[in-house]
């Protein structure tokens, strides 16, 4: 698989205090299987959908126990240069670029509104081996209470063009690469718990949204929103038993037409 263009969502992972419980939950909900834990890299364990790598789980680093969250990584041609642009445009680099064997180079960052994301310069590991199939990554959105800060930051760091959804009910923006939507930005409303910080919400594809929600709830997950029909699929927002937020979407079940957009680049 070729290296992804700069700014393309290319990988997702999450830290869990109870990795075995996380593997059991996502195995039941998304149908994932798991490889061997890599003790050399902090027991990092890849998840597979139909034999293809789609995500990973890992125990928390010291001092980060109980802080489960999904992290989306954006592709970088040069992680050091990307980290520099992040700082130059008001973001914060939480972990400076570090080489991970021959797999690649990673960094962790926070946008000016507070949403955490990863940077990945591919080596032997270029990222997702599948997208948009059951169990695989499909989409992601930056959820923020300060959209103007995210809106200025991401197109400054990455070669994005932005389009605003024309809908008075929501404040939603889409970032595109070469005319293809790659990342959304949603303004958090008062419906979000005030203690919930900004975050990047990752969507995983499922064959049946309602069945996936039922499985998640039966295995200790919490339904936050939906299931709901949309022009891009039937989706729902969930929290897993350890508090990591994510969404599931059936992209084969669509209703309505895509909303109009305004180019704001």
C-alpha cells in the first residue's frame, strides 16, 4: 500500500488500562481479531478485520491509567516538519517525533481548541490496510467548542481545502484533500457533557448499525446518540466500557441527499 498524502487519516489506536477487556469488547462489537502483543513496543497489539490491520490497542503509559481515548493519526511526509508547523500555528506538540523501529515516526499533538491527534510518518507500517469495510476505519470528526480555532489551524498545517455545511441546525465543516473529504469538524453543543474535552471522534464501519449498538450496550458500552439515518449512512455514537468514545456506521444504508456546502478556503 502506498504512503498516504500529507494530512490523510492513516491510523488509529487507543490506550486501555484493561487491554484484554478492550479486545473482548471490540472483538464482539466490530468483529476484530488481534495479533501478538509486541513487548518491545509497550505491548502494542494490532487489531484486524478480515485479516487486515485496522487499528491497535495498547496499555497506558505511566500516569495515564484510566484515560482511554481513540487517537487518529494524520499522515506526514516529515514528522519533524509537521511538528514545527503545528507549533507555528498555535498547536501543542505533546510528544516530539520519535522513531518506532523501522515502522515509522510518530508524534502526538493538540490543536489550539484542545483536540488531541497523532502524526505518522510511515516507514514499513503505512497505516490502515483496509477502509470502509466492516470493522475498518471509515471517517473522523474533530469535536470542538472553539471551531474557529480548529478551522484556522488544520488548513494551515495540512494542505486542506475547507467547505462549510449549509445547515442552521449544526456548525459542521469538511476538510478536503484533492477534492476528497478526509476529515470533519463539528462544533460541540450544550448536548455534550461540560466535562467532556474536545476530541477526535473515529467512525468504524459495521454491517448493521442497530446490531452493533445492541452488542455494544450488551457488553457494557454506553449509547450516546442514535442510531440515526443520514445521507452517508446509519450511524450511532458510543462510549466503550473504559470511556473511549467512538462511532459506528453502516455506509450501505443511506437516506436523504447530501447537504449543500460553501467553499471557505
